[in-house]
């Protein structure tokens, strides 16, 4: 009978041990699920933060590119204006040179002989009236 009681006790201990192991496994499984949920949440936070950093970097780069493009455009427009002024000045200078050359040719032609020179001098003297 002792053997039967020992056997019964051994079975009871094995059942209790199995129940304890089952409870421990359930606890470990619950802990594991909690850790996995925390890891997923942390992963989602890291991904969200990384996307935000990426978006900020892209927006900052776009802003810098836009500012740089504006500076380049302004510099180009200033250069165009400077070139335009220089071209206008050069044209004015050429027109003045051509006008002087034409006036010289006309005067040489009109004053080619002494008679015409004297007539011109006399005319200018008559037109000049001192106050």
C-alpha cells in the first residue's frame, strides 16, 4: 500500500509540477508578448521619428535650394542689367564718335576752299553778339 501511496504522491507531485510548469510557461509567454508589443511600439516610434527627420531634411534642403536659386537669379538679373547699361553706354559712345566724324566730313567739305572759310567766319562773327 505504501507503494501505491508513493505512486499516487509521485503522480500528484508530477501533476503539480506540470501545472506549475504550465503556469510558468503562460507567464513567460505573457512576458514575451509584452516585450514583443513594447518592441513593436519602439520600432514604430523609431520609424516615425526617422520619417520626420527625413521629411525635415528634405524640406530644409528644398528651402536652401530655393534660396540659392533666388540668389543665382538675382545675380543673373543684376549681371544682365549691368551688361545692358554697358551696351547702351557703348552705343552712345559710338553714336557720338560717328556724329563727330560726320560733322568733321561735312565741315571739311563745306570749308574746302578759302572763300567758303571766310564766308563761314564772317557769318559766325555776325551771329555772335556780345552782351
